[in-house]
C-alpha cells in the first residue's frame, strides 16, 4: 500500500535534523532542544552553579590532597563547560526573541 515514494513515508534522519533550518554551529543543537533553547540554557547555568559548589566543597573537605584537588578540578572544568554552553544557548535565544 505505501509505496517507497509515497508522501506518508518517514523522512531520513538527516532531513529531520536539518529542520528547522539553522545557521552555522547552531546545527549541532538537536531540534527539540533548539525549540526550548532558553529553558535548556537556564538549566545548564544552574548545573554550572551546582558543579562549582561541588568543586569548592570537594577541595575544602579534601584537605588539599592530590585526589581531592583532581576531583575539584574536574568538577570546575565541567562547570566552565556548562556555563559556556548555557551562555551560548541563552545568547541565541535572546537574539531570536529580538528578531521577532
């Protein structure tokens, strides 16, 4: 019944990923996340705050041992990554809101 060229067939993953059309690096954001960009940006910034708290707590409670310093550095590195991606997503969301 459903021929291979029927309009009811499923689209390929690549065509699904390209909708809605987004410029440049914004294509690495999944379409579902792109539709809820401001919320995801806020969640990433909140996760960064939690990671900073974990890093500071680990460093303070570890007494400066190499293992504690390593874990604290890992938490803080992930916090920087989370803050930067969250800020990037929030800037995209703000520029979309300004356009209309």
